[in-house]
C-alpha cells in the first residue's frame, strides 16, 4: 500500500514547509515536490491542512492494578483512543508485583499488549524494591528486552515508594546500563502525615486530597531526586511536574549543566484545583490524581517553562477509573483510586491552549507532543519526525474543524472526562499508523463527529525496542570527564 499526501504543510520540530509526503511499505519514502508514485497509490489532498508526526504519549498506565482495582482502559481501548486523538505511539509502565520478578512482569505486560494494541508502543520499567536479583534483572530489561528507562516512586508509602538508599543504588545501576532514571516526585512520608491530619480534622471528601499533598511536598522531592542524580551524574526525567516549585528546581539544575528533563501533563496545563470542591462527589472524585491539580498560578508557570524548554515533553499519566471505582473512597478520600484520563485529548488540548493562544508555535507543538519524547527515549528518527526513512506515523490536522470534548463522545471505557465541555478549534482528521490510514474523522458543517470516525484498525501494534546510551548520554560522558580535576595545583 502506498499513500501520497499532497498540497499540505509539513510541520517538524525545527521548521514547517510546503511539501508532499510519499508513504510506502510502512515508511516515509520521500518528502518533497513532483514525487513520482506507483500505480494505485492513494492520493490524499491536504490543502489548507498540516501534516505532523504522530504524537507520542510518554506516560500511560493501561490495565494497571492499583488501589484495590485496576485502570479501566486497556491496550485495545487505549490504543484506539490514541489513534483517534492523533497519537501513534505510547509508552506504558511495567509494575512488578511485590517481591516479584522484573522479567516476569515484562512477560506479563508484553503478553497483554502484543496482539491487542492497534499502534506501536514501548515500556518503562518500575523498580520498587532492591536486592541482588533486581540488580541483575535490570541488565536483562535493558539489553535483552530493549527498555532503556526505569521509574522510581517517591510516594505511595507501603506500596510503590522507595527510600533514598535504594534510589542511590538504582541510579548508579542505571548509569552503568546507559538507562534513563524517572521519578514520581512527592515526599511520601509527608503525604501520609498530611492525609492523616486531614482525617483528624474531619476532612474526608475529595478536597482532602490536594490539601494533604501541597506543592512543597513535590518541590522537595523533585529537588532531592535532582541532587541524587547530580551526585551520581545520571540523566533524570521528572514525570508529571504539576507545580512552579518543582519546575523551578528543574530549571536551576539545567542552568547548572545537569542533564535533566521535566514532563508536563495536559491535565495540569488545562485545569486547576477547583474541581475538588465541586459539591457533586463523582465530579470532585473524578479529578483525584497524584500529584493533584494545583492552584491556578501554577498553570501559568508550567506554560512558561514549557515555552522556555525547561519542561520538554507533554504526557497524560492516563490511568482511568469509573465513577463506581472512585466511590470506593466516598467516606475517605485516601481510598479514591488515583488517576485521570487524557490519552485521547492531549494533542487537542495542547493545540488549543498552546498553538491557538499563541503560547507556542506549530513546531513547538510537534516538539512537546512528539519529537522531544522520541529523542529523550532514543526513538528518534524512527519516530517523531516527517523525514525519509522514518516510520509513517503521521497525523493530518485541520485548523478549521471544531469539536467539544465530552465523556459522551470519547472512546475511553470510563464515564468521566476531566476536559468535559472544552471547546477545540482544530482537529486531527486523519491518522496514519504503520503506513496505513487507520482513522478518518467525519466532519459535518465544520464540526467533527467525534464519536463516529471511520476506523480501519488492526491489532498489529509492535513493541519497539529502545537502545541504551542514547544521545543524552553524550553529555553525561562529558560531565564525567570534567567532574573532578585530574590534578590540583597548590601553592607552597
């Protein structure tokens, strides 16, 4: 099958330009003009539209066991949501059972995803305990299974949280293996204390969630993780940065030459903490995630840091639970399963609040939704760019098509959407994955019929291996060489 995208504007992270894109055999065959194509090639007129790399969601949790239940979007619904919304690749998290094997966890997670996902994907691996077995298994995860990133939780005490001693050992192991360290940065001990204090005060509803884990808990944990990573001299990626304090810490570290990255969630960029105070429990509980949504001034800071490159990527932390699931905590906010959606709506939200407001350019949009993730996780240029030889994962955006986000039209398995009612003034109208047109959005009178796209989905999503010692390690090597002077001159 071959496809020619004609008369559109190609947008990459470094520039936008008029060009045609020829797709053949699942790859981008040529980008240019006057392209000679084979017979029976499918021609798509992209006049007035933008041709962009498929978005990459670097942070999702599909079918994840958590807080007495499991996240309700699996690899089938999750990948469908991704493709409809303009994402063609996602990275999920492997979470081993307590005292379990990383290798067995990989087999379990990959066994669920392969033959189920409609688009390509990869994994991060979580490390929640430490022993000699973990030390050895990490090498297998990297060198045999092709996973070059490990996540460490500084919160969820008694379940996922790790202590600083483990963090130091694991960071050193990541450096030996050429892997990227990731942290969920909240001070777990302070969170537990804060939760107990809320209960003592009789605050048991969803509003107790943000009050029990304020921004300085995240700021402290972010700074602590940065300092440990600086000591080890290993690259660090801070997931779901939700507040100014945490983003400012990353900015200081970057200015001092440290190799570190911050990730912003579409939810934190779009919503503040007011949802927790809704009188309707289902609505308020629907916003419970960690870190929580923050007071509004933090959104301005996050956008500023996204503009200046301190925050490199956007993700979703897509981890969905139904209203019924959330009601597990109707008498105690600590029992409300933590997690929100966004896998389907992230590109649209970033376009609307970023491109359409003038906060970021079209090329910036491509950077923060696709290219930067591809580069950081060593997927580039296979993913994240419209260029000859790259995978033909492409999305066509129409700046004249509108839609309104709603749980009634989304493709998630849950009955709530944190972006409910948000007006979007540009839409992905076609998604190409593995060189095939898999989604065509129906449009009537300039409005997307979002819940009824034309789908041509096949469960052919591939697990994509990512090699260690990616380009980010080039800077680490230089820092190592200059970390300490080889000779100290002293005056007699």
